[in-house]
């Protein structure tokens, strides 16, 4: 696996914390500055050399399928719909079985992530460590300010919304082809597959250097729009 040409996008979530936006469109179609999250993701994957994407749909799947068919895409897109909820790990496995090259590696993205970083660099990192899975690690800004102290306990500064001191799972993955057999048929890969791979030292973490934000709430939408406007200046 020297390069990755295929990907899965998990776009079946209910998006309950984004109501009323998700009453009429699935979470992956939420717009930021006039652009749907999934349209941004497809362009980003294409720029990294991806040619084929399987989208796992659920909530309002018909709306998403119609949207993906409305215009030319930079990649070939196939949509699958779970007959019943399989969980994130089960959804990855279900969609991953539909990838065109089962003997090749693949990317996977949560459908609510707006990000830009070097995916090819992440692939090289994955290969160098001979991992079965590599997680993109993000450090989101904390929702509150922090207080800095000196060695004597005196306040030296107030810092508004600093980056988290701990990296989190950024919802972007590189998978070797063998991962498919290790994903659960139903359930969450973060509670089953990933802890097992970590014990076996076959799970890597790649620090994301670039823009990253998960779109979970209306506040995330507003803040992402401001941040993206700042990046474009």
C-alpha cells in the first residue's frame, strides 16, 4: 500500500444536537459558509488521490443520495444504506465491504468533520509504523479559558480557549486492508477494535497539523464559519 485510492464516509448519524437543521437534511449536508460538509470532504479526498468513495447513509438517506447525484463529483461515489443501525464500527465494516479494491488500504471519515491537512503524509506515517490502523489526532480548542500559575501558585496569565493539552480521535483514519476482518459487525470500533489493536501495538496516532473541527452543535457551525472566513483572508 503505497497510496490510498478509496475511502468511506460515515454519514448516517441523526445529528440530534444540530436540530432544527437536521430535520430536513442529514448532518453531512449541513452548510458552512455556503458549502456542504460532504462536498468539502469529497474534494479534499480527491486532492489526496482518492478515486472511489463509499458513503454510508442513514438518517434522511434519500436526501443525501439525491444531493450526491445533482452534480459532477471529482470522485466516483457509491451510497449504501444500513437496513438497521449497525453502530460506527459496524457501519465502517458494512461500507468497507463495498470498496472496489478489497486488497488495498482505505481512508475513513466521520461525516461531520471539516478538516484540511496532508492525507498523503498521514499515509506515509501509517506505512512507516506498519500499523493496521492510524487515527488522525486533533487538539480542539477548549470551550473555556484557563488560568496559568507560577511555581508559587500566583496567577500569571489568563488564556481564552487554548488547544486541549490532550489529543483526541479526530474521526479520520487510514486503514490497511486487513482491518475489515477486525471491525465489529455491530457496535463501535473505538470500544472493540481500537483497544485491541492498541494492546498489540498495531494502532498509530498521527498529529493533525492543519484545520480541524467536528460539527456537533449550532455553536460549532457559527465558529467554523468565522474560522474559515479568517483562513480565506
